[in-house]
């Protein structure tokens, strides 16, 4: 089983067109000139996903199921990617409507959203000023099972506008995912599960807000890569590199596949991400066109 995770940076269907990989509140990424690059961005997004060769794909920042289907049918399959007949995108809590999603060539079971889960439901103490009856997740934790493996697809709170407040929310989200896992499995360490997605943890965080999910509770598969090759995100305006994208395996899953080392496909990042010395897709430009401001993570579990 080959699994990928990819933050698509604001994928949204508007009428008959898809938005490009851009944040409209950043310089140069709004207006008619920026919009003209949208189709090229999304061709690159499809090309990166094609090149993952993944059987199962966890996605972040997808507006809704109609967006997911339009992208799949109009761009992904025409790019040469075999179809993903099983597709899920359930409403989450993001105020802009950007949800987590899942595409699979393998049958999916036990699909469930945890968007309505509250701190009170899990017996968690919310951060100061947070309502214990408000949703825990800023987006969702989408749970699904394929074969023997259970996936938990997440997109945690970004570290802005207030980094300290955002860190407290991320910690609560991490505690909530841990609580979901411990409720799902009598012995979480012995079960086969994978937490994946954009956990939005800054590299410099000390201690990390997502510590409740980190070792020894899980095994960080990205940490199997050399430290200077773990980055998966580039912010052009501040020239920042980060590794917010995660693959956290249960101890049992990691032990079964000790050689499973993620690949990070940076081929769709803009040319201004100069630390990317690997190949670039032909249409990639300086900043844009690009596939996303994130790279795609891929890991393989042979025979699972």
C-alpha cells in the first residue's frame, strides 16, 4: 500500500473553474493577472499527485466534494493518473470551507468525521477563553479504514495570527486525536494506524504543541530522513522553510515496516524555493505557476 499526503493550497471550484494554488491575502496573488495562472497551477497539482503513484491520498485544503470530483475528473485522470473511485470530503469547521479529503483505489470502511467533537466530549480542558462545547478541531480529523490500516487525516491550526494562542489550540487538537485513537483501540501501540496531514507545527517549537501525538505514542516516519531533507513547505515572502506535514505511525506499524522511509516530492514547488535541488516539473515558475506551497509526502507499506 502506497500512501500520500498533500496540502493543495486552497483548491476550490468556482462555477466551472478551479482556483489556483494561491493565498489571495498575499502580495501578487490576487487580481486578474494572478488568476490567469490558476489553470497551470492545477495542472501541476495533478502532475505531482500522478507522480506519487499512491493507492491512497490524504488531502488538505479542499473546499468540498464537488471541488474534489471536478479536480479528479477534469485534471487528475486526464494527467494519466488511474482513477480513484473512492472519494471522501466531509464538511469541517474551517470558516473558509477548506476541508480534509481522501481519495483511494482501495475500498474504504468506517469513514467518520470528528468535526463536531468538543473538549467536553473527550474530557479535555480547553485553553483559556475557549468554549468547552465548541468544536475541538479547526478543520477536522477524518477517520477511515482501508484493509488493516486506519487513517486519521488532520489539518491543525496554523501558527498565526497569535502563535501562543495557536499553539494552545494545536495542543488541544493533538490531545483530541490521541483521545480518538485510544478510544478506538484497546492497545493503541499494537494497532495499525497512521496520523497524516498538515499538523502546522513550526520547526522551532520547543516544546512542540503536538507532543501528545509524538513518540513514544507514535513513531515519526519523517524523522527517518536526514534532518536537512525533512522540509515540505516554503513560504516565499519570508523565505521560510518548514516541515508541517507529518506521517505519525503507530509503534506496531513502524515496527512492521522498519525500512519505510517517506519520499518528499518537491517537484511542484516554485523555483524560488532554492533549497529544492531536485527536479522540477516543466511548467513550474518563479513562485507561480506551482502545484502548492507544500510538497507531497509518500510512504509505502509493502504487502499491507
